[in-house]
């Protein structure tokens, strides 16, 4: 699994956890937001590190 695939998987799982988490009143909704942000950061840092080479 590449970093890109992992980041995309996090960004797909994030909205699912947001929907399910807020419907069940668990902290899963907030975890979903964090996963989306983490996936975006991974994609962004992957792009910036490739420009340096």
C-alpha cells in the first residue's frame, strides 16, 4: 500500500465515520474529521517532498 492509497482510504473512511458517528452520538464524528485532515496532510506532504527531488 502506497502513501497515496493510504491517504485516499483515510479520506474515504472519514465521511463515513462522520455520518455514523453523529447519528450514534459517539466521538466517531470527530474522528472522521481528523481522518480527512490527516489524509489531506499526507497527500500534501507527499507532493511537497517530491518537488524537492
